[in-house]
């Protein structure tokens, strides 16, 4: 990873170093961890999350988020260096943020983990470069995955049809 470590991943602000170790909640996974470094806006990211691959960051962030705003949630996740400008991780990112905010809104967070796992599996059927070969962005197909999951359509094709 060549990303400079001296600015906040979430807001780009400068990191400030406290004199003592204090428990901080990671902005991606929601876990508490002791750290001396936080940005001036109070964001904190554990090293393990800083170095996580895109799918893991999407899964963890959407599992712990209490957001009701999927665009804001997606934007925060897309700032992570593992989430590329173009890449098949967006096929999972879209249904994941929609599921997270939907279940936060309906108060059914107990369903979130299983639905996120289903979304991860289904979005895995959409290959990279799908827009070029099928005329529809894989991330847009992700909105259909979201609707299928919240309306209870549970069939998963084995052979792609
Ligand atoms: Zn920040
Ligand atoms: Zn974390």
C-alpha cells in the first residue's frame, strides 16, 4: 500500500496524536480499539481495517453502520484505498449499503448479517467488466439484488440462468 498514512482516510483531515492511549471506535468495523491517533474530526481506523481488502471493508462497514443514508455510507467506503475507482467490488457495495440503511430504517438489524452474506454471494455471479458485455452496470444489478433480498426472493442460480 503506497497510500500516505498521515491523513484521515474518511475526511482527508490531519491526524492528531494524544498523549495517552484511549479507546476509540473504528469508523469501518465499529470495534473499539486503543489508539493515540485520531483525525481532527474524531475519525479513527484500526490498522487491520486500513489494510483490509475491499469486500471485507464493505461487509464490516455495512454490518456495523447505523446510517439511514446509503449514498453517504457508500461514499465513506469508497474512500478506502482498497476500493478501486472501477472494479467488481461495486457490485456488492451497492446492495450492501442499501441493505444496511433499509434494515436500520425498519429496525430489523437482526436480518442484516444473513442478507449481507446473501448479497455477497449473489453479487459474486456478476463478473468484472459486466457493463461492457451485458449493457448494464453490475452495480445497477446490485440494486436488483437488494430488492430481491428485501422482498424475500431466495432462489440462487447454480449455473447462471
Ligand atoms: Zn477524518
Ligand atoms: Zn475497523
